[in-house]
């Protein structure tokens, strides 16, 4: 599955972190690559590889001068 974002960050950026059920960063998915610009459907790219092993995960959105309109998995 891929994480998709609809963001408006022409002068900013968005990063996404993946956390386990205890709020700890998941190895390989600690943070995404930067997403910037006015993007209606951008696929988030990760700094690592693999699949999270946690039963459930949390997403942490870190934004600077950005608006997040929606996100979805496909």
C-alpha cells in the first residue's frame, strides 16, 4: 500500500513519520522524504524500505508553512 497526500506547501514542506502502537518510530519508516509544492495526489516516499511489522501504526505529520487537505492509502 502507498500513502497519498493532498497538500499545499508552495513555500513549505511536509514529512510523515510512522510510529508503532506505543508511539515509537518504526525502523525504516522513521520519516518520509520531503513533500513540497501544491500537490493533489503525491505518493509519499520513505527514507528506508520494508514493511512495518507492527499490528497497528500511527502517522505523524510534520508540517512547516503547509496545509494538509487529505491523505489516503491505496
